[in-house]
C-alpha cells in the first residue's frame, strides 16, 4: 500500500532542495567559469562576490518564508 504523503512537507523539501541547488549552481558553475576564463587568481577574488550573491538568495528566501508565516500559509 502506498505511503500517504504530506503536501506541505513535500513542498518545503522541494523548496529547500531548489535553494541548495541554486546556491551550488551559482558558486560552483560561476566559480568554474571564472577559473576557465580568467584563471585561479580571479576565482579567488570572485568567490566573495559569488558568496554574497548566494547570501542575497538566502535572505530573499527567508523573507518569503517570513511573509508566508505572517500570512498564515
């Protein structure tokens, strides 16, 4: 017999996985492109910028979660 699923739990898990995927994609692929085009020194200098972009993504996600909680979602 199939196991019952909780849609809210599944949605939260999917959102978390998408957030992690976006950050990994930004840092690894972005860093890899910087290394491929400009070299390792530029990647070392570009890493703080990539991490700042990842931080912005996380902060926006937290803001959306806060609005969902305040809205009773």
